[in-house]
C-alpha cells in the first residue's frame, strides 16, 4: 500500500523530542485514521493521526462528511423557508440555530418579538443546552470507557425530549422558534412534569458525580491532559465552556444578554486548570445552572400573551438591504448567524458561525501532538465539537 | 415546486481547471516502489462480490434466516442526523438489545448498515466502502426522507437523492427523523423479511454490480481513499 | 463607544462610513485593502478587539465584487465590529491574516474552496477542506446553480407532477375563454 | 486522589434494585398530543389553493387532480412525498382553510421507495381518524387575516350630496392589503372576465403600477368602473375568506387606476393600428358589453362604430349607477380610453328609428346587440298604474340626465336588490337637499338571510337613515279616494312573506295575511327588475331570431341564430358590469374569428 503527501516540504512538525522529522519511510511512524464514523460523540469527522508508538506526533482533521451546503441552499429559499432547515445544522442542540436565524431576520426586518415568545425561547434554549450537555458528558464518559454514565444520561436526555415533544411537537428538530415569535403556548401542567424531569436529572447527576467525577481512573486520565494555554484563547477563537475551563468567564448570556437572560439570576461557572477534567467539570456545573435557569424561567413565565408578532405574508416577505450578526451562548460556545439581505425575498448570504469551527480545526490540530492515541477521543469530546457546524 | 428564484443563472459552462489531487501522478510507497495512481479510478472495489447461494434444503435455509433475523448487528456508523435516534435505542429506555439488535464498531462484525439520513458524496464513498467490507448476508436500511427522495436537501449539490441507486436497500423508514419506536418497528419488519427469505439486497448488489458501480462512479469523482488498511 | 473608536481610526486609515443600522453594539465599516493589516493590528492590540468571530465572503455578482467580512469582538466593551473589504471578483486574491489570528487559516481555507478566493501564504490553503473530488466551480459563488447541478447529477425520483390551480381551473372550467 | 475516589464508582450498584426504566412495549407507544406526525387533510374543507405547495421548501407537495371537486375549489389536492417532507408543518400553518393538519402517528416503513407518496384525505390511511396531532395554535398567522379598512365619508357628510363615498386606499394601505394575497389564482376562474387578479395585485406590492394597469386593461377596459362598482364575485372565491376577510380585490384594482396618471393610460394600453383589416362592425348600445366588444375589436384592427340612443355613452353605468358610487368622470375616463382606440361612438341615434337594422346589416360585416335592460318591470298590484308610482331605472336615468324629478317627503321603494338601494339612496340625497330630512322605506320580498343587495349597501343605506324592511310583499298602492288630492298615492300596503318559492322552486310567494302593514308615502318606486326594449329589432328580425324566455337566444360565443348578429351584455345575460365585460370579450373574440375566416376566404 501507498501513502501520498501532497507536499513534504510542509513538514516537519517537530516530533515528540523536538528534533525528528516525520518521515514515513523510516517505518518509525504510522498513519492512523480515526473516523469518519463517530469517535465518541463528536459526529462524523476524521482525524488523520501520525503515531510513533502510541504517541501521536501529528493530527490533521478532515471534515466535510456532513456537508449539505446550507448556506447555499438558504440563498434560494425564502425567509420562512429557511426556518425549517437551519435547525438541521446541529442535531444535539438544534434550537440555537432556530433562535439565531429568527433573531437575525427579526433584526433586519425590524420586528419586535412579544414578551411571551422571548420567555418561551429562553426556556427552549435552556432545555436544549441541558440536552446537549447530557450528550457531551455521556460521550465524555463513553470516550473513556465508562459506559454506564452514557446510559443514564441518555435516559435523562430522553425524558427531557419527552418534554420537548409535548411542548413543540417533535423530539429532535423542534422547529418551534419561528421568525416573529414561537409557535405555541405552554401545555397544561407542563411545569409540574418539567419539575419531575429536573428532579430525576438531579438524582442521576448526583450519581454521575460519584461514578464519574470522583472516579480515580477518570481523574487520572483527564487531569493535566489536553491543556489549552489561556493565552491561546483569543488567537484560536476559543469560547464557551472551553474558555471558561481556563478561567475566562466568557459567556454571551452575561457579556451581551439576549432574550430574557438579564432578568434571570445565574453565575457562570469557571475552572482554572484548562484541561479535559476542567472542561468537563465546567459543563457538569453548567448543567446545574441550566436546571436552575429552567426553574427560574418557569417560575417567572408570563401567564399568557401573544406568541407571535405581526409578520408580513411569508409567501412574499422581502427584507430591506442590510447585514447583521446575531450571537448567543450555545452549550459549545458562541454561536452566531451572519445574515446579509439585498432587498429581495431571499437571504443574500447566511454564514453560520459555530463554535466547533474554531475548536475542532486549528485548535484540535494544535492539541493533538504529544497525546496518547487512547486520549485523542477524550480530547475531541472534551472540546465538545460538532462537525456540521464546521461544514454546514 | 414553485418559488424558484428566477434570477439564478444556469450557466455552468465555465471550465474550471482540475484540482491537483485529481490528476494522475507517481507515488513512492513506503517499501520504495514507484507506482502510478489515477485518483479517479476505484482501486478498492474492482472485484465483484458473489451471489450468496441458498441452502439446498428449505428447512436449513429457514433456520439460517431465523438466525440472521434474530441477530441484527448494526454498524455504528451514523451517516446523518438520524443517528441521534439510535442512541436511545442502545440505552435502557428503548432497549433494542432485547430484540437481538446491537451495535458493532466494525463492519466486519455487522450485518446491517443503517443509512441514517442524507449522504453527502464524501460520506457516500465511505458508506460504499463500508458496505463492501461487511460480510454477507448483509442488509441496508434507509432512514428518513433523505434516503427516499433527497429529503430537504433535494437541491443540494452535495447530497444524493435516491439511495437505491448506490446501495441495495431492503427497507425504508419514513420520518425526519424517524423516532426510536419507528426504527424498532422497521427492524421488526426487516426481521420478518429476512425470515421469509426476501431480504435479498446483497445478492442484488452482486448481480447488478456493474450498474451500481456505474451509478457510484457518476457521482464520486475522486476514488482516492485515505489508506485505512495500512 | 463605537463612534469614538471609529473617530480615532477614521482618518488614519481612510475608513468608509460607519454603518450601525442593525443592532446595538454592532457596526460595519468599509475598509480599503491596503489598510486591512494595519487596521486589524490596531484593533486587536490597541482597541481590544481581540476575538476574530468570523471571516466570510459575500458574492455581489452584479457588482463583480466579493465582499470579505472580518467580524471582530471586544468582550470588555461588548462591541462587535465588522470590516468590509471589497475584492475584484475576477481577480479574487485576499491577504492572509493567519499570523494575526491562527484560526483565520481555517476560514481562509473554506473561502478558497467555496468561493475560489486565494489567500497566498495561508497554511494548507489549497488542500481540500470540505469537498472531495470537486470539479465544478466553487459552489458558494452566486452563478453556481445548485438546483441545476443537483438535478443533473442526482436524479429526482420520477412520477411526480404538479398543477397550478389557476391553469388547471382554466383547462377544466373555461378552456375556450 | 484518595482511596474514596477508588470506591465511589461502586455506589452505582445501588441501582440494581431499582425498577428498570425500559418501556415495555415501545411499538405501541403514543406520541405527544402536539406531535407532528403524518398529514391529514379534511377533503371537504380543502379548496386546493396550493399555498401548502408554495411554502414547502422541500418541494414535497404536488397539487394533483381529484374526482368530483366541489364548487369554488380548484379540483386539486395536495399530494405529499415523504421522500421530501421534513415535518416542519409550515403547510399546516399556512393552510388557508385549516383543512391540513397532522396526526400523531409516526410509523411507516416500506421496501418500495416509491410508496411514500399519498394524497391525505383521499388515500385512506390508518391515521385519518386520529384526533391528536399538531394543530396550529390560534388562527392563521403566516399571512394576514384582516382586511385593511376602507376609509369612507361619514353618513351625515355624504347624505346631502352625490359625492363619491369611498376614499380609495393610499399606497401603504394598498401594499398591506395586497400583501395578504397568496397568489393561488382561485379568483381568476370566478371572475367572469378572468382578470389576472394575482398578477395585478403583485404589481401593487412591487409598486409597478403601469404594468398593473396594462394587466387590467388587457382583460377589462372598464377597470376604473369595476374598481368601484364591481360585484366582486372574485372575493367570494378568495382563499383568504375561509379564515378571515377576503382580499379587497375591487379596491386594489381601483388603487392601480388611481395611481397611474390618466395621460399615461393610452400609452400603456397601447394604441392599435387603426382599421387595418378594413372590416366594419356596428354595435348597438354603448354600455359595458358593447363598449368592451368595441374596445377589443378596435384593438384587433377593425373599424367599430357604436350607436347609442341616449345623450351620452355608458349605458347603465351612467344612467343606472348613482354618482356617489361611480363618479361620471371615472366612467368618462374609461370611455375616453376606448375612444382613443379608434372606436366611434354615435350618441342620440336610435336604431330602428334613425337607422334601420337592415341598413346596419348591409353596411357592416357584423352587428352586435348590446342594448341592456332599460325598461322597469311593474308589480302590477292594484294602484300601480298611478302616475305617482315610478320605475326605479327610469327615475335613475332622469336623475342622471339632470331632469326634474318629484321629490316628496315620504317615499316607499319596492324591491331588495342593488337597484332598490341605488334609487332609495339617490332619493334620500334629493330629499335631504330639498327637505332637509330623509324619509324612505324600502320593502323587500326577501328576508335578510337571503337578501339580494350587497351587505355593504344595506349597511350604508341604514347609516343614511333609510328604513329597510324585509319579507314584505306589496299588495296595494293606496291612493287617495276623494278630495282635492284624489288619485294621489298615500302609501303601500304589504303582507308578511312566509315563502317566496313553492316546492318546485317556482316563484309563488306565500303571505301571512294577518301581518299587514301600511307604509306611508307620497310616491312608490318599483325596483323589482328590468326588461329589454327589443322593439328596435323590427318584426321581421324578431320573427327570425330564436328566443329564450324573452331574451335572444345565443350560443357560448354570444352568436344569435342570425349569422351576422351577435348579442352581449345584460340583454342576454347579466346583470352586472363585469359579466357584460366578459360577454363583450367573448363576442369580440368570436366576431374576430369569423371575420378572419371571411378575409381568408376572400383572399
């Protein structure tokens, strides 16, 4: 069998001892592909690893397995027609796309969203964040061979999906946040049923703390591994829990409050170690914040009100020329939509800025050299990346 | 199918130079050999698969089929969004394991390939490789709208529309995406089909291999694969 | 606040007008090509716009121009600033900024592939990124017709036909009028 | 790290004793009440407007013909391709009638990929009877449901004069109203003239009024008139009517004509090559039917002459419709456009008296009869022969012509149609001018549930102080039996109507004689229908023509049994402007075909 490297002169990245050039012909190195089927819970992407023994000396990420050309497709769909497709960009937390897209359209069209819809949106985003973290922590434990936590948390996520289903009418792609508002009111008795879910979640999370976060093996394998120097945060565009794990309390919910986050009381959890353990722990603590937020939201939820603002007939909805960028804090970091309109009935350009874009490409390639092969999956999951955000 | 932007130009005559990676070239292998490679050629799957012969005795074949049906081992390769609904099936709430269904990490151990939604051309290439690596008898289930007629990516340049042109599909499950319960119902149906001896996808693939290959090659331009097999 | 920053930079770098029409805390400004690097450096090192949110392009095919948008964020002051740079569409060569923000290399790779904008000097910029074996024009260009391409490459399932109510009623109810 | 950390994972064993969370039978598990499952369509409610198809971003919906469509629907129903659908339910949200819904069923598998296509409601599915599933909350939200209100003159301001009541939309209002249109095109079939309604509404949204005007005049030379007084059948077919107000199509049409300066009209409509064919056509009657035919034929290159008995052209539009609904200058502008096409209109010429039918036949290649209905019918109740009993059409004509009409303080009108309202409101204005107060009673045979006049006419009449009584059958015009005023009318005696038609559907009113009323009035106006004055035809032609219930019999194209004679408008069909316009088009089309054939035969 053969190997092909387009341009050898682009090497060397220094080897483990800082001297060696990577020369596959020496037989000292081995190419190893991880992916594109799910490595852990990070979706379809592959990492091309060059290993020396069980030490990785170089890693290149390859994406594009889930590329559907959303940004192109949206250019030929009217503003309402884009609404069902945006959520497909991110499966574990689709609501963020719906919110960012809706908010961007509302911003350019000058639509004021009713108060009720804002509360509903916040509720849905927090439920989505909760779910996303459940997948992340379940995946994290799975990546290190701790299957049981994944089993528990998938169950917890599933009962939250039941609440989603009851509220929005779908399990995964909720398509509830329309440009202009939301699609409906809270069902009868929703608050009580949600409280049950949250209580169950708390019970399971207490177990997770014992089984995973206090686990000697888990600690050994994650502490000190995959360290990101906080100095790299800005150059590499690190946001969200990954940055918070390095002591930077970056959180759009606090920095630039949107929806009703300024009316809610919460703290942004931070860690300082900036390794896999710290990143996962930030997520674990953020779940508690989410649970608390969901309770606060439901407590303060408006009794009733309009769910949608007046919007023009969507079949020929034109938005004047302009451009905007709407951002929010998803479970993985800063999520944003850059929307350009040209006065026609179609977006001129939509650019989706997913946090995974920066985390899974340049940053991951920087972090991989020097780790053990068995830690690569954990490292990837700890960055909590999701490939469709990269390639869309 | 109204509401198409009339401003879109359909002129694609402009010729674009072929990318460097796709041009034929000479490569030195690790053992020093110099070989010519043609990226647009499919090196890996030149050899056609064979039709799996049925047993002479019906009762033996029935027994085989019962065994096959009761141990559906699914390759854990989520090709699209639908994969997320397989996770609940693997966990206690829906617990597919009680029906003899489980997920395997490698194609060598699996006999069911789930195409869980849309297939981008890049993934299609991997899915075909994966399918060909699986051992027969093997089955393919298409999940959701995207595998039936392109789904919501019907106008995307990078996703295929009709899965059956590239892989032999034994069953489709409607939904976007199908719920875990719908998946289970689909599996039950597939079991019935296997037991009745009707799940002949793999044999169809062997019989019409040239047709499948021609379809695949019409879409996949670059057959140069990363070398997983080193 | 944005205005103050703009006033400080406007004359030195011959910036275009400040566009604050969208939302609070977000502004766009036109930039001339030769000032890209100095402005970005100034914004990053002096004005606190340390975070490159995104780098993307818009195809204004009717003007024969690509617009490159560099979106920067200043977290302390909660400001987002978009720099708009216009490129000739027929000679689409941008200036790489991967040395200012290493993460820009990924964006530039994507722009190279999806819009065909070259960024000489950017690492791995000519490698395939998302697409594999792509032989047509860069797909995010406006003149690439994704529907036509898809219909030619991936056939639709046959047997579907639709009628326009208006035409259909004419045929059925008043074919002669 | 401590020894505790090594032990703590073992606490998971406590779950061993818990009840499993496994769902016993996942295959029969029901989805949530709001779940967006498979589609359902209430086939009775659906009108086939294709809004669902228009909004579907996946091109999953086709409109396919179904058997036995009901009145007013397109005969198409959505067929959904589950190889495309993404269950976003936008089709449910946009649905104009609320017929499209979703069940909460979700299991469908098949080995045939072509099987995932069905027409909800037509192809029987197991979930058709499912009660649960996604319904949109509240009303339709994705397109507007409320009509933009038309500004009108206040009743006390308008009652004293004949000024136009309706103000017309301004640009912002019109755009808002035009925005509600979903461009389904159901209205086009209902409009007798098949105007391009969705297209011209679109030009309002886009602000391209000149193109809009062009579209209007392509199918209707009386766009200004119809923009004011059209009976707007289109609005009864409007898809928006089912969950909200229909689009104000008539007012939008008027808005286009209001926006384009009149001196641009002829340029936009396009001036034809005058009389290039050398063929001549005579049209009797300058009403909407005759003038539309003239307009079309002139644009086809024929020489057209229109003969009108009255002083001015316009027919019923001028002499029947009061000025407060249709200002004369609007009518004159429309007629001006027609004249600009090269049509000659000769007024004050009565066929049969000034020119004979034979001469017309001899001088022209074709003749069109468009004489309308200008004679009022009489109730023939006792006393109706009195000179104080007037016919509505006659009175309206005299008002328009500026002739002196008697205006007593109390007037009784018999009839419940739009003509009754027109005369009542015209007389009310004259009474206000002369006596300072209104004293009009309208007695209609029909009950308000089946009223003939437009709703808005009734409302506006009441606002103007007119009393309208329903279900009153006239029995006698009471006259003064003796004294100085002997013979003068003093009132109308009516009985309550129990039913108008008998079991066989024939006109045979049944009265409740116990419920008798006497309506005071010094004048009684009969507005119960009109007939044609066919005396101009002459005996010979009358004999030769085939007749149908007192009207000249015509085929689909408006041809009579005489090959050179066509008939159009109220005298054969009707009775409103837009039907006459449609007739005019049909006749012009037919004549043109015949004339072209004649030319080709000669050549």
